[in-house]
C-alpha cells in the first residue's frame, strides 16, 4: 500500500507543477497582450 501512496503523491506533485506552469503562462500571455494593446 505504501507504494500506491508514493505514486499518488508523485502524481499530485506533477499535476501541481503543471497547473502552476499553466497559470504562470496565462499571466505572462495576459501581460504580453496587455502591453501590446497600450
């Protein structure tokens, strides 16, 4: 059972990084478009 818990933890961490990266990308894109419109 410990192995399944470790796999779940690693998956959660990977999804966390993915979500954080996606959020940062959206912020950067939003800023770039905002600057472009000025």
